């Protein structure tokens, strides 16, 4: 894994946008996360689109997850969130921004159909990820099968609590979601995980330096052939090998530089 530590949230976003821009220029299939972690990166990509002509016209996108039974037009549905925060501000074709159908009366079938659609599109080239305070990626909560595919999951009470900030109260947070599985996520060509703030320090420590375990779903990045973790100083504060990560970051061979 590449562990890249930057002093500020803004620098995390700039670096993530640098990496993603290279994929965008190639017309890649982007894997998009919602939640607060990638929002600054999305803002920087929107800025590059407006001011520097970065075009998403040849790209398509798949979201990681969606709440079950939340209408699409609800501002906190991930269908709406990604459009409001990112995709409606760039030139990616809207019909190619795909997400699981959380409103389906047959969520299991919707999950299977979503998994199939990712495979039929040729897979995701670069997958943006955030991490939950409990180590989840997507909504693969602790104990998720390491080779799971898109399916319906019950949110962990900690996740409901964490996500209550987006709703008027914790009672309004849906209890169920459709999420890409850990096996689905692992098939993406490049995993790019972003984490900022002290609240993520334990999760970052567990996923980078802990054992690969269903207790910390984010630890599957350790198995992946191309995983990049970009964190700010507070999120990196519990990492033991920080000195080495900084050293490798500064001494990258030329071919590794984007
Ligand atoms: C969102 C997602 C989640 C979030 C995670 C972190 O699509 O899949 O795994 O990335 O819960 O959320 P934030 O970024 O809001 O701290």
C-alpha cells in the first residue's frame, strides 16, 4: 500500500484530485463514494472541470452504496447526494452515473442486478473510498465476508450514529442499505482511500497496520495490488510506521510518480 500523509485536508483533496484526473483523462470508469471524506476532492475536480477543461464526457461511474427505502429525491439518498455534490457539476453523462436501486421492492434482485452491471461495464478502474469509524468501507460493516458481493446489509448502530449528522435525527437514518461487497470493491483496478480528522485515526491504524480481518473490513486494502491511502496528520496520528511512510513517499522511484 502507498500511505501518503499530508498536513491538511485541502492537500489530501488536491493529491486525490491529481491521481483521479489522470484516470478521468483516460475516460475511466470511476467508483464513487459518498459521505464527507471525498467532498473536498469532488470540489477540486469540479474546479478543474470549470477552470482547466478537465472533461468527464468519456467517463462513467458506479456508486458504492445506497440506503434502502429512501426515495431518490430525498437529499440524503446517495443518488441525490452524488449529483448535488459532484456529478451534476461536471460533464459526465447522467445516465452513466449508476447506483443500486434502494427503492426496489425486491432489494436482493436489485443488488444482483447492480453487481452484474458493474461486471458488464468492464469493472471499475479507480475506486474512491472513505472509512467508517468502525473500519467499514462501502457499508460492509465489521463481520462482512471478505469476498462478499453487492447485497443488502443492516447498518451498525455506530454507523447510524455517525450518519445521523446528515439527517434531522438518528431515527431518520435508514437501517438498511444496498452496498457493493468487499469482493466487488477488491476487483477495482486501484483503490484510493481518503481519511481526515482525528475521529478516523483508530480506523486508519487498524486498516493499515492491523491484521487483515472481517473485524476491520478496510483491511482488505492490504490484499490489493494497488491501494493508496491518503490521510491528513490527525488521521495518521496513531500510525506506528509514519517515519517509513514519509520516507517512501519522498523517495518514490520516477515510474511511481503520477
Ligand atoms: C459512503 C460509504 C461509507 C463512507 C464512510 C465514511 O458511500 O460507502 O463507507 O465512506 O462511512 O463516511 P464519511 O466520509 O462521511 O466520514
